[in-house]
C-alpha cells in the first residue's frame, strides 16, 4: 500500500518520472503487465477517484493524474509489453466506450493486454456512437467487441449496443467492462452470451480459457 501511495503522490504532483520510477522498481522485481495495470495503476487511480469524491483533491488534480497515468500506460506499452510471434491470422478485437463516455484510460490498458496476448487490436477510444461502432464492426469483422461503460446513466444505451452488435452476421463475442463492472450488476443490461470483465486479471483468465478451446468453438466468426 505504501508504494501505491507513493505512486498516487507522484501522479497528483504531475511527476511522470517519479511515477515511472515506482513502476520500474516493480518491473525489476518481476512484476508482469497484469500486476502493473491491475495492482499499481488501477488501484492508484481508484484511490485518486476516492480523493476526488470526498473533495480532498480538485477536478484539475484528477485530470492531471489521469493524463500522467495515460502516459505511463503508453510508456509501458512501448518499452515493456511483450508481444508474441503472431500467426498470419490473428483474432481481432475492437474496443470502444459508449457514446457520452469520456474515460478510456482502463480501455487503453485492456488494449495493451490484448496486444500482448497476440490479438490484432483496434482501439476506437471514448464516445463512439452506436451507428459508427456498428459500421466499424461490419467493415472489419472483429471476433471480439469490447465495450467500456463507467456511468450508470449510460446503462440503458448499453442494451442497444449489445443487441445491435450481437445481431451481426459474423456473431462477435461481446465483452463489457469499465469501472461500473466492479461495483454494479450489469447482467440486466447485457445479453446472455455477453462476458462481463471486472479487471485485467479476469480478462487474462478469459483469454487463457479461449486459447485452450478448440478453434472450431471460438465465438461465431467465420474464416476470412
């Protein structure tokens, strides 16, 4: 916890190098991507979010910390992400936040986790309308569509996204995650085949399970 607080302090101070030093110390001790994303960065940002909720820090402080954290994710991705040798046909994953969502930091960590596992990944980021999400999926035919939602009042539109995307002819597997998945029951808002992801560790376990399955049973996508 002490190291998390050191990371929190560095993020709130806007000190990227000091924050990176905390992460580097863990990497040198053997920490993998899941630990860096789930235990260090996610817990640090959860703590910062709590500080903001109790008015211990300002909105500007929270934005500064988020910006530094995004830089750390990009820096880790560029310097430490271990991408495997990839086959000619990789499974495709498309990631985005529902329309109106302005927070995509966690989604960037999810994208890095998929890339490290060898998936061909497209990150569409925040605030993607259903119209454009559906069009992108029709054009690219992703095997997996990951949707992030963090605000309760966006849950009704989540149903529309899932219905439209699960109705596509190539039947992609839908994953739903985001901060809300950790504190709210999303099952009434998703389809029976939708998989809810609460953190990177659970995502890694899910990916491992998919790799262990016969290729013929993977989702509904056809060979392209």
